[in-house]
């Protein structure tokens, strides 16, 4: 087991040159009552970020000078190029492009990037609750919050159907068929793109208990869905979806009603020179938040795993070591998930939302996770005397990897110390990604 040389690094506040389809495609989507707008940016530390979008960007009009080829005289003229056209004209031109062309156009330059974002995105999200009889209940998005690397969507002002009658829950991205400026109301024609479908017939068996208070209890369905049910009768109270930014726009626009968007398959690049190819050069970004506020956000670079630490089908990568106190970090205050309905609100203690983004050595997204997680207490005694407090862990697992985080709560300082963070990457995924045979 080995740690990366980068250590702990806070996420930089500045953003680099915007890139839509770079190592990590990310989105900041500001939901409005009648629609939404979005802006993609790329942070130099992580490749994922959100940036405020206060006004429209307008390309500058400039004059260019050139030399005459034959006369040798300096000739100055104002050249009309597509970039120098007014914003409204560019926007009208881009209305003739489909979604795929808009996504590609955003990679050409900064002006195309901003125009394509303004044109392409009237994205909102909805859920559809399907009864066993086939009847569907459509619920529009109530609220959307955005962190560094994920969108948190809430549905909490609805009259829910009885839970015993429900068969499935579907999350859709919704886009207007016509440009937002030409759509008279938010109820105009739209198309749906399926993001995820969840089976509700065996909710107790297929979900994980996250936490609860006197009024509601939270259960998590993979991937990233949080159901809040009333303690009294078990009926639905609130639904929260936590969606990672990686390919979120494509997933929200390019799927169909019945089939989610499938990204093109990854083509591995074999390397027979480096003996530990596929074990080196990983980058990891982790964020703990509750949708409204962030508890911690940090990046780690140059992570690796030695061959002797490939065990039980996983690469074991130590990100924060128990022994290395310089890597330990603090979280001030408690960790909780807030909830609210039309008339009631509360906080579920000792749980939060976790986003993990792992990039390979070429800074391509290797594994992206956004999920509710719970803090579980550890009853085994601690032989270390540096931190004397209550020990808790955060554990997450899916078919592609696992996350283990250990925290210590110091009552006097009212702080958590993150003292251990270990990534476990599936050997099967590593072999498929790098064409290796570990």
C-alpha cells in the first residue's frame, strides 16, 4: 500500500479554460422556475467545477490589420467573422444544431462554448412514479443545489401516492423540443432522457438505511437516490437525487424515455514498457456535503498501488494514511442532511452526500461516485493517542470500487478529523481499462 506524493490540496477557486468534453465534463446548472441554464467549466485541480453565471458573455468586436501582398502597404479593415457576430445572431445560427453538434461546437473556442451552453440547455429534471397498475405520477423538480462535482435535486412539495401501490421510480432529464425563447410556457413540448430506474417493490431489501430523526427515516437506493419516509406510516415524504457532473448533460439530453444514454466504449491503450502500467498516476477528488453546504473538498495527486497490495480483487490505494498526520484534515461542526416538506423540516445527523472522482494518469474519468452515505461508529478500541474521541467510518461500495474513510470526533473542539482514506479499485475494471492482466 502506498500514498500519492500530492498529499492534501484544497480545491482551487479559480477556473481554467472552459472545456466541455475534456478529461471530465462537468456542469453547473442553475434551476429556475420556468427552466434552467447551465455552464460547464474545468478546474485545474480536479477537472470539475461550478462557476457563477451572472450575465451573458458577448464577443468583442475588433479590427485586424494585415499587409497587402502586392502593394506592400499597410491595409487596415474590419473583418467580419462568425466570432464577431452579435450574440443574438450566433444564438439564432446555433438553433439549427442538434444536441450532439452543440456539444461538439462548445469545444471549438470560448465564444462557441458560451453560445452553445446558452442555446443547448433548458434542462430540468423530473421523476415519474409508476404504480403496479401502470398509472404514472409525474413530479416536476422542486429544488436544485450544486456542489463542486454534483447536482442535488429535491422533490418535496408533492402529494405522493401510497407506497404500497408503487412499482418503480424513474429519474428523467427534460429538455424543450424548441429553443427556450420560442417556448411560450414551461408546459410546452419536451423530450425525456432516462437517467435511472429504481425498483420499489422490494424497497426494504434493496435499499440501505442512512439515518433518521423523530419524523422521517432515510433510505438509499443505488445509484444516488435518497428516499425520505415518514416514521409513522412509512409513506413517502421527500425524494433526493444526487447526480455526478460527469456526462450529466449527455445523460440528461441524449437518452430516450425507456433507455438511458450509453457513452461510447472506452478503448484501452496497451503499454508493454511500464511494468506497473495501470497502477500509477491516479488523481482523486472527494467532497462531503449536504447539497446546501460543503463539509470538505480536496484533491490528491500521483496516487499509486504496488502489486503486493492487489488483494481480493481490488487495488488498494492509500490516500490519507493513519500514520502521516500531515495529511489529516478537519471538518468543523456536525455532519447532517437537511430535509423539508411544505410544512415541516428537520436534520438527519451523522449522514451526508459524498462525491468521489478518480482520474487515470491521462486525467480521464476512471470512476465517478455520487451517493448518500452514513457515519457508522467503531466499537473497537483505538491504540493511537493522538486523537482521543469517538471514531466513525464512512463506507461505500459498488461493482467498480470501494471507499473507506475514518473520522475521529473531538468533542472539545467540535471538530471531525479525517485520519484515514482508502480507495479500492476493481481489478476487473483496471484490466479492462488499461488492457492489463493483474
